């Protein structure tokens, strides 16, 4: 079920926990749904534990949860939480202090310091 509300302000514990989920089970990517579309920021987390996905929906207050198709009866049913565009940026701003570099020597997470349209953000300094 999709929820297009505002992203909730996360507590320190929730933001650290969600950052760990993004780091361990999730992805942060730029996707283009159609060739002529602009890219969208997408944060997604996949897991086989439906209550965990429900927790993300409740804690974050925006995004959607979907079931992933199983192609074999031996596969465990899995679920995915996804949040896109400005909502994804709002979430990333809150969890960024808890996201570290992926490899030694790489900078940690950097995000634009202002919100707004993607065109306005093109000339925005990054932190």
C-alpha cells in the first residue's frame, strides 16, 4: 500500500536502525522508469520478514511495500519497501549521519544541502 504523506522525523535510534537496514539489506539508486523520463532517487530495502517492512512504513510514514514474486516453491516469499524522489532525499538526510563510507578512503554519504527541484539542486553544494 502506498503512502504519499510526509516523511516522519525519526528518532536517533530509528534513524540508526534504518541506516543499518539500508546498508545491509537495501540500495540507494537513481532509476529511470522510461527512456524519456528524468532519473529518480530510490531507496529500497528487501527482506523476507513482513513485520520489518511494516515497521519501515510506520516509522518513515511514506513509501510503499510490495511482495516480490517467487519463481520456485523452494524460495521464501520476500517483500520490498521503496521510497522515491523528495521523500527518499528526506529519509537519506535523516539517516546520512549513520551511513559510513562503503570502502576505506571513500567519502561518506553526501546529499544536497537544500531541498527543491532537481534542476535547482544541480548547482547546490553537497555535504
